[in-house]
C-alpha cells in the first residue's frame, strides 16, 4: 500500500482522509516529524514538513491515536500504532480495528500521542481529519 503524506494547514488539520463505515483498511502509514527542528541539510520551513527533523522513536514505549467525532469530547476509540523498524525513521502504522469504523459516519479527528520509556509524553499538535461515509 502506498505511503500517505499529510500536510498541515492553517486549520490545524492535515489533509482529510476519506473512509467508508465498516472498513478495516486502509492502514495509515505515518512518519512523525519535529516541526521545531530542521532536518539535516534543510532550512526549517514551518509550512513544509519535508524540512522537519524525523522523530527518533527508539525510546518510545508506544504511539497511539485517539479517535473521536469532531465536536465531541468523548474518545470513540484509542488505536495503538505499530512502530516500524528502524525506529529512528519515525515511522508508525495505524491499523483500524474491526469495530472502529463500524456503524459510524461523519467527520472525525485523530490525535497522535507518543509515550516514552522515561514516562514522558508528546502529543502532535496538528490533528488528522477523517470523513467517514456510510456504506451501502
């Protein structure tokens, strides 16, 4: 499956990911980057994620996405992401559980959180946005 590339916008969301209720694909392939630090050989541009330093997840104990309907405060589901090797590439895969998209539709958002073995946590400030349409 092709890698998904998400770019931030003034709205605080990345590009909208379109899904269908009841599906368990696509897997979301995410490369986490630090928007405050330039990648080697790049000049930091806050509007261009390709200039941001890739996050080293070597000391991360987990990466998860909290998923909820836009406008709600209750989390619909917390999805554990898989850190892919090598962990220095900042890459994670998010897989939908069979129940996550079952029977839902509308606009949803996801917040990525990285937990480290030191007990510290960092939350990605920009959100992923999902448009889930009802299936036939």
